[in-house]
C-alpha cells in the first residue's frame, strides 16, 4: 500500500495564480482532511470530508475549495494564491470511529 | 479560540530522562485523544492514543495519562533517547471526522 500520496512535493506560485494540490489514499478510509502547518501554529484544519460527496469547512477554509467525488481522492484548490497561503500542506485520511489520521508527506507551497 | 492548548512549546531533556508534554482541552464533545510524532520534512505519524474512559495507556516507553475531570492529558516518554528528538502534537477528535491539534512541542534529547 502506498498510503497517502500528495503531489507536488514543492510548488512556487505567483500571487493570483490558481492551482490544485492532489491527494490520494489507497486504504479505503472514509474520512479525509487537509491541514496547513505554519511555524509555531501547529496543524490547522482547512477542509475535511466524511465520505464521497460530503465536505465541510475546518478552521481556516477561506481561499480554498475542495471536492470529494471518490473515496480515494481529495484535491485542494487554491483559487487565487496569496502570500499568506505560503505554508506546508498535509493531506490525511482516517477511518471512523476514532479518526486516527494517516498523513501524506506534505506539499511545500511558496506564494511570491 | 484555541480548543487544545499544548505546553511546553519546546523541551530539552538529557538522554535517559523523562519527557513530559501536557495538553488541555475545553470541548467536552471530544472523544478520542491521539498523539503524533513528526520528524523534520515528514508528515506527522500516530504515536499513541487514548479514549476518555481510560486514565492511562502505555506502549513501550510512551505513556498517556488522562484526567477527564480536569480536561487534561499528557504524554510521558520514559528513558528518552536522541532518536526521540522530534515535534510532538496532541490532538482531540470528535466522532464527526474532525481533529483539533495543539500547537506542538519540539523535543530535543541531548546525548
């Protein structure tokens, strides 16, 4: 099993550009989540999904969109990149009921 | 509003010593409390977790202590080793698919 995979590993964007961060899992987990990690601020939840077709906002959803058409995939879209979105992004999947998270390797995003 | 408060922010321990990291929560809807370990450049990985109907859970050198009435839980690392040097996150989960993380503790174990 590959677990949780994320692409790309690194990305540099200019302000105003859009892009999609890809996330896939092969563990058949119902739950998937996106986090951003900034120095000293831990992991902040952006969006999460409890199943295909179901998504909800987390703590910091502004500027990001998600969709979940399959159990395996959970892409994160940046609509119009801003320097404040410079961060490391982690995707995670987890099975109910305890929601123990399996994290991907992360995407390091820089917005200039 | 920070729902999970973690302390200390950083911790330096001598090899063989005990490392203790504390977390406190406010939301009584949380029903599962995992700890994650993260090495530089990697994603966090589940280390150990506890349910609120248990006061202590031990796995090898790692122990979680849980105080439901005080809404506090802590991670103890016994016989700390340089290889334990990492960032540790506590988290609190609901059965609705959400996890809330503490801000993390950077542990350095000196040889």
